[in-house]
């Protein structure tokens, strides 16, 4: 039954409402439809059918008081009708439609024993991150199905062609169907071993929202907000130190969002940000979570990164930053998770502690093996240290290399400004 309308009938206003609901609720609706229908592609088709029905019916009836419930119900019944039609004309199994039509599967039914485990998007995350799927497929499928990220954007994040990512997603869905992977949160005994992959995926989703891999804007608040929401659910579900540490890390980074760009969308470096714009509530919550995770003494890389972010958050101004503590935390992080990117961040921290010459020597050592050759931030960091040392020609070359690799418009604009600000080429080195 359609809920009483709460908006006046009318084409443009209804269309605007439907567009807003699609932006804010479509992935939640999709997750519930996957649970009810048991198939990704069927759920996607049902989602679009439901919104099509809304655009046909809401102008006359008005927008329902609970549009999400209306859309889930409409999508489910559209799918049932479709399966029954195919059963009659294409030889499909009509029992599938009858199973989906079972009233026990109504969207708002909840298992009273499952409590927080019943969140549909959390179910969807664990399904997409099932160990039967290759790790890269888990990430791609989660970004596509849980967050609704376009295949092209996922491909940009992976530095791979879009058709490769599309094939990866198709194969992952086929594997879920063929292996009968259940759409459910694992039982409590299985959760710890499954958590690492889920945390990695949630962090990648957050990163795409916090610093978009490409495009005209620096951030995508919808993605980072979704990652934080999933992080909160994971902490409620399984309050392991690394889940707590990841949530802390995301909150502390998110606290700086308002200061990271100008009103025109231009990027602002951490040292130049107006710290009055930082969100004190998120900083307080994130810092408390860091302390909670550290007290467990069972923490890992996410907690260590969160601890570094907390040190930055504690500094009232850039000069007050405790770079010695940050460099020490990077030492521990590099032992816990050796990687060229962590080593690069450590080198930048050491440059802030010991001077640009020391940091530049470390970065040159990291660039020599070639692993960071195509990482634009490595060349941007080298350029900045050369600039500080007055090595203008080297700074210009490094900025140009970083610019050739950067795909995000605000980063490219920032690098162009830095290039333009360099003095004329007259290098004595």
C-alpha cells in the first residue's frame, strides 16, 4: 500500500525529489533488493523499474512519506512480475518467482536474533568481500555495487582499462551465483578472518571519497560518508582494535574536509589550512577511538595511521606539529606494513623534522628502484623539497613530472601554481 503523500503532485518537483532520493538512497534500496531477490543483476533491474514506476505514479499521487519503503516494495513486485512473465514465455522456473513472493521476505522483516547484523548494506559488503572471490574483484565489486561507483572511476583508481574492471565485476557476480555464496553477514566465529578484507575495501572507498582518483573535484563526500557509516557498523558488529583504528582514521581525516579546498575548489595543503574550519567533534571522537585502539596493544597499520592523524589534529598551528612523534610513528608503521608509499610519507616527516636535505636524500633512494616512478605524489614531494633547497631546475622538472601523472583537476591546478611560482631557471647546483 502506498503511504499518504507528503508532497504536492507536480512533474518538476517530483522529478527533483526522485533524483534526490536516487542520489541518497539508491544503494540502500539496491542492497535490500539484492537480499530479497538473491541476484545482483535482477536487483539492479528492479531498482530502475522502481524509480521508473515512481516517476509515473508520484506526479499524481505525491511523494510517499516513506519513499524508500515504497521503492523497495515496487522493485520487488516488478521483479516478481518479470520472473513470472519469463516463466510463461521463456521457460523460466516459476518457483523462483514464488520464492521471492514469499511474505516472509518482506523488506522490513527482521530476524530478532540478528540485531545489528541485519543491515543490508553490511550484508552486501561481506558478500562482495567473500574469500571465494579474488581480492581485486572484491574491491571492484564493492565499489560498484555497494557504493555505486562507475566502472570508469573504479578503473581509474586501479590504473586499469575500464573493460578490464567490467570483466572483473562480471566474473565476480558469476562466481557468487555459481558458488551459491550466501547474501549474509558471516557468523561471529568467521568474522575475524573475514574482517581484514572488509576493512581494506572500506578504506579504499573512503580514500576515493576523501581524495578522488580523478575528475574535477578533490573530494566525494557521498563516498567518504558511506565508508564512515560502514566503519561505524563494523565497530558495532566486531569492535576489534583495527576496526576501531580505521574508523578513527576516517573521522580524523574527514574532520579536515572543509579546510582542504578553497571556495573555488582549489586544493589547500595541510600546512596552509585554516584550522578553525576543522571539525572539533570529529577530532574528539577520532582521538578517543585512537586511544581505545592503542590501549588494546593489538593494533595494526590503521591504528598507527590514525595516531599520526591525531598528532596533526592536536597541533593548534603548523609550527606546533610534533614531527618527531610523527616520524617515530612512521618508523613503527613501516615495520608493520612495509611499502614504498609508507616509506615516502616517512621521508616527508623526517624532512619536516631534520630538514629538506635529509628528506630529499631519502626520497631519491625510494625513487631509484622505480616502484614510485609513476606515483605523482612522490615527484610532487621531491619537487617541494628541491624548491625549499633552492634547487629550482630540479624542482621544475619534478613538478612537471608530477603534473604529467596527476589526473585530478585540483591537484593539477595546484601543481601548475607551484610551477608558475618558481623563480626563473637559474640553478647553481
